[in-house]
C-alpha cells in the first residue's frame, strides 16, 4: 500500500527547507509518538518537565563541549611546555658531560665516551617524545624523530672532526658552541612542528565544534517548536472540557474498533443525552457516560446519568476511566425503567472491559424482553405508580444505611461507657481473699493494682512505690553479695 505526506502550511514548509538535515517523516513520527504517550497517559499531573528536561540537556551538552575545548587547548599547551623544558634539561646535561669529557684531553679515550653520550642523548629524547606526545600523532612523531636523527648525525660529524684535530682551547670552545647552536635549531624546529600540529588540531576541533553548535542550534529550534506544541497540549489538558473531549475521542475510537457495523454518535453537545450513543441492528440502544476525573465520580454525576437514561429511555454504561464511582461497585448492574445500567471502574480505555459491559446489557435486556413476551399472566402497573415504588425503595435503602450507621455509632459509645463502669478498689481487695477468673494480665505484681490496659499498667509501674522499694532492696542485696565475695577473696587469714 502506498503512503504519502503532503504539507500545505507555508511555515512548516519554510522550516524544513531551512533545515534540510531534518527528515520530515522522522520528525513527524517522533512528534506522533510523543502525542500518543501524552494521550495514553493523559491526567492532570502532566506538566512541562519533559520540555524543561530537553532544554537543560542541550545546555549541559553545550557546557561540556566548551569544557572539552578548553581542556584540549590547555593539554596541547602543556605538551609544548613540557617538551621544551625536558629538551633544555637534556641539552644542559649533555653540554656539562661534554665539557667534563673534553677536559681529559686524550683523543683516543674521549671519542668512545662522546659517541656513548650522543647515543644516550638520542635515546632519552626519543623516550621523552613517546611519553609526552599522544600516540595518535604519528606524523608529529616521525617529524621530531627525523629532526633528532639529523641532530645526532651532525653531532657525530663534528665529533669525528674534533677527534682528528688537536684539542686546543679554541677548538673545544668552537665545538661546544656548534653543539649549542645545533641544539637550539633542533628545539626551534620541534617547537614549530608542535605549534603547527596544535594549530591544525585547533582548526579541526573548531570546525567540529562549529558543526556541533549548528546541530545544537537546529535541535534547539526544533525543541522550541516541540515545547510550544506540548505546552499548548498541556494547557488544553488543564481545561476540563478539552480533557473530556480528548477522553471521549479515545472512547469513540475504541467503540469503532469493537463494533465496525454499529452507528456510533457523539451526543455530548446535546443536553441530557450522555456522551456517546451506540446503535446496532437488533440490539438495545446503549448510552455511554464517560468520566475522565482525577477523583471518584460523585453521586450527583450518577443522578445526572439516571436523568439522561430516563430522557433517552435506553440502557446505559457509566465509565470512570481512572477512578471509581461513588456508591457503585465495579460492574454493578441496575434495572431502571426496564433498562439495564452498568457501572465500570478504572476502565483505562480497555476494550475488553467495555465489551464485557455491552455483552452484559445485551444478555439482561434479552432476558427482560423474553419475560415480557413469554409470561402468561400480566400485572398492569402504571408508570407513575412504578416510579413511586422506585422512589420509596430508594428512600428505604437510604434510611436503612443511615440506621445501620447510627446503630454502629451508638454501639461503640455504649461499649465504651460500659467499659468505664469499674470498682477497682473492691476488685483489688476481693482478689486478695478470693480466687477470680478475671484476667490478671493488667495487674501490678508488686501492689496488685488493676489497670484498664497495658498502657495504663506501664504508666503505673513508673510511679509504683512498692516496685521502687523492691528494686532498691534487690540492688542492695546484690551489692552485699558482691562485697562478701570480695572480702572472702582478699582475707589474709585464708592465705
């Protein structure tokens, strides 16, 4: 099956034309997913945290990029400084060693030592380069190694010429000056190489950062559009009428998927008609009253539902999408004017729950119709009289519940008053002379005081004089016992 996307809005067209890196289909799929999640979880607790989180993440990303750029510049500058200082240290040590070696004055002994110093200098310098310069800078490694090799060859040539000459003061001074100059040139070349690499790295990094900033700017503009749309949607969610309309649309779609051949109508704009009417062939008409509240549906809403049922003279279903319904059990069934009513709790747009309620109404309504047709005897009761009976029955139920509540409250008060009728002094006196089957759980073991409950007994123990005397006497006996044992242990007559 072929699909297509067409836009006729100039603002949207200009936006995608200006940001060609954004895929039209991908961005719309993303926004559709967001809307699906919002609609599926639509409740008053939704806020702008999602939009704020996206913006904060973009700001954090920008801060991290700036920090990374500063860190890279600082690291590269430190590499150049460390290389220069290390190289100068090697040069100073080498020149000191050369002066000490040349002071010997014997060419045969000096030549091997100088060559050894030259090799040692090259090895230490290469090791330093490998430690300081990153491994991924292969071109820089090769360039510096080549410069160091040239320095070593030049020093070796000068050393060979020196060994063939007489080691006079002027010759030695010229040799050291030449070595010093070669070191300076090598250091300058190495610094130039480092600076060129650093400059090229900075240019590449600046280019990458510019690309990232452009992408970030594009994302920010996209996020602003998304945030604006989300805020508009959230504001609509805060409005009870808009929230109810969205909920009705969701229920409408569920009913269409369940009953593709039925006639399903929105009637919420008409007074006293419910929200949706379901009409099917050879089936009872059903009125749907949908409630998308953040609390239980109140009794007043139930009364309005009954009024709408009477007005339309059809069966009905009241649905509480997220909570319950006052004074009604889940899937409770009522008969009202020969119409079947059902109440559903926590529906959450569940198609199975809705279909079960419709099936219940279909079954009971068919049974009622069979009773009316198949009954051989008819009892004629006027509609007005039947309505009066229903009102009396409702009053009877309400009065019954009120009486039960009153009796329970009075029973609790009566039990509490009877429990307060006590003769604790008489009970205490008689308990010492006669056995009693009464519970001793709340009786003080020291003075036989009878408390009402465990809490009262605990409070009595804190101030019981006999208990304090008993504990003091027990403590005194324990101290005497310990003192007697210590006396027996250290009595000299027992040694």
